[in-house]
C-alpha cells in the first residue's frame, strides 16, 4: 500500500541519517536540486531511467518487489517526464 511505501522510505531516510550518509544542507555529488518546495531533495542527474517509457509503472512494480533504490530512480524519471501529472507525485 502507499502507506507502507512511504513508511519504508522514511525508515531508509532515517537509517541514512543515522549513518551520517546525509546531513542538512549537504549537496550530493552529481546531483542537482530541482524542487523549490522540498528543500534538500536532489534528483539523480545520471538517472539511467530518465527516458524510460512507462517509468511510473516500472517504479510501482519495483516498489512491490521491495527494490527501493531502483524504485526511486524510476519515480524520479516519471516526475521529470510528466511534471504536471498529479498521480506521479
């Protein structure tokens, strides 16, 4: 379900913070910010799925399989492809 997905993402984020993989106002190398609302979120600039047809559907499939890193890449690609699609967000 959507709640389970976001709970899993939150847990991953907290684990990364706990391990000091991320910190406030830290820019990750090779990434650029494109969101003015979500300060601090960086899209992968070298996303291998940025031109993937059906990126949103593939992201949902990977989410169900539990592959969070690939899910994120597919969903980022879907947002870049369809920035005005409310379902993608």
